[in-house]
């Protein structure tokens, strides 16, 4: 008894000591950026990770073939030289000669082959496998992912140590923008084999080929550090000596810490914006997410009525939601594809030339509602609005509940709260009525949204189906439209218009993030997708 | 001098021996002729703190019933144009308090703001009054506080009932019978209790869908254990005592011994503990609100109101004040009342 | 005595077994699964289910799990930190929670006892009321309000103590969390001590002790407190377990890498293994502490003889 108690005490002491020593890695006077994140890192394995925070951290210490520049465009990183065949189906990448892993191994073509094979491997069940077979359209990827072909049939080959060849099923206009996505990152085969199950769970079990090296980390850590990678091929560009991440889930504590000087950059929420909006350190960035209400058309006849859906969509004040509830600069959404993430062949943002529906209008809501009542022969409707256990989402839901009930007499709305996992299960199975949900873009093309509403897509929560729409999307992925970027772009606009004309989803707002950054810190690059923040060009004065 | 002479010199006076701790009133009372409850009532009335608490609780109950009716708002009515309004009360505003002024402590310095002002030059104000301010959706905090008090009082009553009906009986029976019965009953209690309450409550909320009914069920499953353990411990202390033995000898049934002989002796402790079940229950509910699984909007409880206002704690601190004060007042009064009841019910107190 | 403890240990193991079985069953009824993410297809979900053995009957899963547990393998986390062995997840978190909880228990018990004793000795006076108010205020305000208030005043305005938990300053940065945590303990202990002490003070043997000339601290400590302690320990024991296993609220506000927030996140994200392991730790601690309490009963109160009958079985 006493012995084991002593052991426990000793263990606790040792751990405390080890941690204390470990955290002193970043000495005073060095330019270490202190970053706030709101959730813990879920995984450091590029083919396992699925959330923005994990992606951001992985990208700190890993480079793909390409990387994001300040404007979000795709520029070469590990790829020294890229050649594309005339038919756009074969890409050949030369990997940089000065690219090394942190254990001294050179970065090879096989590292990419292995990483991409992992992502597509059915046994590995990577959540982002669809990026390989559905988005990147790598040759044979569908069959490989179904287990019908062996892994080495995947259209990714190492021609020699430094030459990678990628074959596609059909031309992919946004292919370069996929190459900075973590699912497409290289993984060192021998190193993973040596680590086994412990791969990517500690600084010792990850390799870095990027700007920083993980120095102090444990799974789901509340804080961890990275230091500059001296052997990074572009090390001269990296001005920071390191990064310290601090997880703070409570936004009020986070702001206090920022004001105390414990953080260099902090994410804010709702009401806090009022306190800091005049501050020069305050800014908002596009977060990419579209929040919308999905309606179950297969189970509820009234929701299958297009006029009823239009009435619902026109009945709530999006400006009020953005200005009075969310307040972080989020913009009202009257579209299915958000702004500022996808640029077309004309060099313009998709939204600039796309169709937008009229949005909040009580009069037209009443007109649509009257028509719906007539068509359905019904004057009373009961809706159940499903919402996640998140505070802002519940606030918005409570507001929409009131708006619907006030604007559309006869409509009664009940709120139902569920955890995220539960909510996703219910909407995917069609066990819901209406649900407030969100979708973030994965790559810089409207298809990341539009692909959702084709028949039988697992994220087509409304179970809506339209032949014309399916045809356009199919053609844009691998048919005629895929070969002609301009026509494809127009096709996508037409497709979006079909979604809005049918009011397949009821858009609510496009999310912005409010944040504060110390005035001495410059050059944190923010992006609405893939890598939310990049620190390669960040400086501290 | 001899010993005898010494003794003879001692003269006894009337005040040589006094009853310890006795004052006149208590001596003069004839307790034997009074019934237990009447007796308790007499003693309770003497306790000023307890009587005051009882009055305050009644006042809160009255406000919970009538408070929402006297305002111009309903608890769910949102006014999105009037969010986060500071408290403003007619008459009092002329004194310079509760006039809708709010000092925002922004990062660039303090800023005095009055959201009621519609014309900055003349200082003209809207003709609206949120007595205790409005929340982030423009709902009246006065109305919501008293509506929330209703739910919290309901939860308090549920907690007391669970304690009294389930917890107390369980503990007393288990402790009294001992042996096999006790062993089985304690095993069961131990199993229920050794699963973290949070896990049970949260799982239930997820399985049965959040709502008042689910909260009640969750409280029923977890709320009784604390009380049962105390009741049992008290029972173990008392059951071997002489008066119990005497009752047995006189032929009293087990149930009579438990509930008529032993219970009055320990009711004081049990009531004190019941008062702890109330905050426990209310905070279990508040915790659920904190993680987003409490009473669904737009219904509210004091707990969910506090969780809600908590998000604006550093921005609009006035929002959290009313529910916290009502809750604190209720807690304090319940505790003082418990003290009073304890003293009143404790039959041994009369010996002091 | 030894035979009694042996028997109790055996029963405890059985109880733990039942607890895990119950948890398994409860989790089975929980809606959603760890793999209900927007971007996972049904096929992938099936693969993941198979990979982690979640497609097997609950009984098989249960025995497999218990078998692995006995070998020291607690499984991996599904969502919080994907594929990370839970033992690795806990190795730094558990000591932090235990330490902060321990500090809170100590602080809470000491302050609670003092307040309770004051209230009982000067029963019915101003001090009694004051002690009641001080102890009750602590439980009247939800812990998150109290915690943020502490953080605001001492961590931000005055800057006496660190706002966030940090491994560099393990003690300083755990002071505020410990204070925020101990409020409920203070109140419980103070109220209960008061009530118990009054009970004891009114009993015949104290009267006897007093008339024999035992007064002051000696009377309070040796006679009153000793007898009042039994029920107090009964109340304190489960509080200890509750505090040592962390608190979501306090951990969230002070950004402490403990196990309280882990448990709630695990429930909300269907991270089954984490829920089971953390509940298991809680149960084991609870049952263990209850065992200790029973033994303490014998030490504190010789009237209850362990050999005769298990007082707190």
C-alpha cells in the first residue's frame, strides 16, 4: 500500500518535472508566436485528421507538393518542377533535391505514393478518402477504394526516387488547389512502419519536412510548441523562431489572456466584438462555412412543397442574425455557394456573377405561404428545428423559430437540441424535420458545395433529386463540361440557380471569424479552407 | 480544627447548584404534554432567521407566479432591435440609477453607452423599459428571471420529494434491517453511485432528448443516493440505542420503530441535507444548460439563464446579476430555513 | 479484519464489473456513433466499425474489452484524439486532475470544518449566521460564474496569479482552480459539521464531560469533533471522488488539461472507450474511498465494530 502510494507520488513528481523542463524549450527573447486555438488537435496524421485545427498544425510541420500563398493561390512547395500532359490527365512532379525529413531522410516520390495510398486504402478508412476518388479523380481510385483493385494500381507512381507521376480519370481544373490539402501530404513509409500504432502521437513519432518542427506535444494537449526547422528548404523565408499553441475553450478567458499578453492572436465570439471593434488590433476573416437549414423533403409532404420552402426561406431576417446575434462580421447568405473561396476562369469570384435569390422579404414570404397553404390544403404546420448543442447555433435557432411563427401564422416551431454526432446521424438517415447545419469548403471550387445535392449523395440531407441538376454536375466532373473551363463555370452557376429556385436548402449566413492580433505581429495568412492559418511569412517586430 | 468542624462551617446557598445552560422559559415549559409537531412549530417560530427565510421564500414564490404577469413582455418574446439593453426602471431612472446607462470596458478605454437614446443631441429616449435589461436576443430579463424561477422551484420540489420519498426511506430501511437486506441494497446504491452522475445525466439527456421530463428522471435516478447514505449512517448510530430497544420490547412494529421512533431523532440532519439536494439538483440542471443540453429554448430556468448570461459576463455583466441574486437568495433562505427546522425538530434541543 | 477487507475487495471487483457492463449497455443506447461525420460514407463507417470491433455483439465487445483491460490495454480514442491509446491520453491528465482536486478537498475540508465549528459553538449568534452566509454563498453561485469571477479579478485585474493553467507553474496556476472547485465542499462540510456538532453537543456524554470539567478546545476536539466526524467523513468521501476526477467547468475556464472536460467531450462525441475508462477510474476511486471510509469508521468510532457487522457495506 505505502509502496504503491510512494510510486504514485514519484510518478507525479517526475511527470511534473519532465513537463516543466520540456516547456522551457522556448527561451525568452526569441520570436515565438503565441497562438490561441479553440479545440484540441484531433490528430497529427495527415490522412486521419479532419478538422481545421489539426490541418493547420499538420501544415506547420509538413509541406505538400504545393502550398498556399498569402492570397490562397496554389504555389509549389515540395514540387520543384511540374509537367502536365496535353490531355490534362498526367501530372509529373519533380521533388526538390533539398527537401529532407527531420530525421535526415530525403523526401521522395514514394512518400507521396504512400500518403495517397493510405488516404485511398479502404482498410485505412480515411474520412477524406473521397478527396482522392471523388474530387481528385485519381486513376483507378474508385476501384481501389472499393477494394476491387490492389493499392498499387492507384494512379500514383514513383518513377524514380524524386519523380512522381499522377494519372487522372478526367481533367480536374482545380487539381493544384488539392495539392496543399493535408490528405495529399507525403508520409515516410519506413518511419510509419517503425512507429506502428503510435505514429503521430508525440514529437518523436512525427517527421517534419515543413517550416517548423514539433517539439512538445502530447495527444489532445492543452498547449504545445513547435520550433523553426533549420533544415527546411525555404528556412530563410521563415522569420518566426517558433510557435506556441494554447487551447482555450472559453472565449472570455481567451480574450483576458490576450489582454494579459499570454497570446498574440485570439479568436473572439459574439458579444466580445462590441468591446474591441474600435481597436486597431481587431479584424475579421472569412471562415468559409455556409450555415443553412436543410429540410427533409422525403418524409414531410409540406416540406416537399416548393412554395412552402420558399416561404420559410423568405421569412427570417438574415441581417438581424448577422448584426444582432452573431456580430463577428458574418454575412447574410442568399446563395448555396459562399463568396470568396472559388475563382473562375474569368478571374472573378464565383459569387460576383452567380445568381442570388432575394432573401428576407415578409411580403413575398406571405405570398408563397398562401400559395403553399392552398396547394397543400392545410393551414397549420408543425416544424421541429433540429440544432446542435452550440450556444450561437441555439440562439440563431431560437430567433428563426420566432421569425417563422410570427411571419407565417399557423406555423408552430419546436426546437430540438442534439450533439453533433447525433445530429449528423439523424440528418443523414433522414430522421429529422428541419435542421440548422453547416458546410465548409474543402477545395477552391464551387463543386465542394454543389456536389452535395446530386441524387443519393450522403450529404443530400433533403433527399432532393433533379435530373437536370444531376446531368450538369456529372458533366462538370467527368463529362463534356469538364473539358471546357468556361462552359463548366457557367454550368455550375446554372446548377446553383436550380438549387436556389427549388430552395433545396434555406441559406442563413456565411461565417466570418472575429479575431484580435497584436499590432507587432504581421503576416498571419488566413484562408477560408484547407489551411485556416499559415505562419510561414509571419513576423514579430 | 477537626474534620467535623470544617464540614459544619459549609453553608449551602440557593445558587450553589444550577442547571447547566437552562434559562427560565425552557424550564417552565411542559414538553411531555405537547405533541411533536406543535412543539417543533413553537420552537421554529422563535428562530428569527428561519422565519425571515420562510417569508423570503414565499416572496420569491409569489414573484415567480406574478412577476411575469406585471411586465409588458413574455418570456419568449424577442426584440432583435433591442438586444443587450441595460436595466431601466421608471422613477428610479430620475435618480441616476437604472437609467439604461451602461459602461462598456472596451479594449480602447471605457465607453458610456445608453441604448435607449434615440436622439443623441437631445438625449431623447425610447419609451421602452426593460427593468432588469434585455438579453442577447432582446428578451426581457425580468420576465425571464421569474419564469426561470418557476422551473427552478419545480426542480427544487422534485429534489426534496426524491430525497424524502426515495432517499430517506431507502437509507432508513437499509440501515435498520442490516444483514442481507442491507448488503443487497447497498450494493445497488454503490453501483448507481459509482457511475459518475454526469455520465448518467448526460447520457440520459442524449437518449431521452433534452427537456424538463428528462431532467426530472435524471434527478430521480441520481438524486436519492446522498440522502440514503446519510439516513443509513444515522440509523446505524441510533438503532442500538436504548429507546429503540424499549420500543421493540413494548411490541412496536419495525415500521413504527423506523418512522415514528427513530426518524424524529434524525430528521434535523436529514432536512439539512435535503437543503443540499436543492442546490445540487438546480446546478445539475445548470450544468446541462452549460453544455447545451438543458431546458430547450425558449424555456428557461435560473440555471439556463445564468449559463446564457455567462457568455456575456465580461461584456454585459448586468445580465447575470438577476438570476444569480434570486438563486443565491433562494439557496441562503433554504439553508437558514433548514437550520431552523433542524433546531425545531431536534427533540434533544429542549434539554439544552 | 483482514478477512473482512479481503471480502470487501472481492465484492468491489464484482461491483466494478457490473458498472462496466452497465456503461456498455447505456452507451449502446446512445444515439449517434463516433463515426457520424459529414464526410464519412456508410461503407467507410462499416470499415471503421469492423476495425474497432464495434460491429460485434455487445456481449462479445464487453468480454473482449474486459480481457484487454486486464492486460492493461484500455483501447484507443475514436474522436478526441484519434487512434491514441487512452493510457497515453491520461498519463499527464490524470495527475493534474488528482492534484488540483486534492488541493480543493484539503482546502474545502479545512475551511468547512472551521466554519462549521464556529457556527456550532456560537450557535444562534451572529457568528452562526455569518458562517452560514459565507458557506452558502459559495454554493449559491454556479461554479463557472465563480471561476470566471476569480479569473477576472485575480488573474486579469490584479494579476496576482496566472490566468491559465501552465505546466511551468504547476502550483501557482492551480490555486485559482482549486479555490473555484472547493466551494461546494466548504458549504457541504460547514453545514454538515454544524448540524452534527449541535447534535453531539446536546448529547448526554458531552454534558457528562463538561460536568467532569472538560472545557474548551479539548472538549471540542476530543469529544465533540471526534463523534461528529463519522457522518462528516461519509459526506466528504464522495465529494473527494467528484473533485479528483475533475470538473468540466473549471477546466474549461482555466484551460486545464484534466480529465473532467475529457469525460464530457467524450460523451458528447461518442468516444466510447474514453467514457468507459474515465467512468471506470471514477468508480474504482469511489469504491476504494468507500472502503477506506468503512475502515475509518472503526478507527473514529469504537462503538461500531467492524468484526460484528459491516457498518457501511
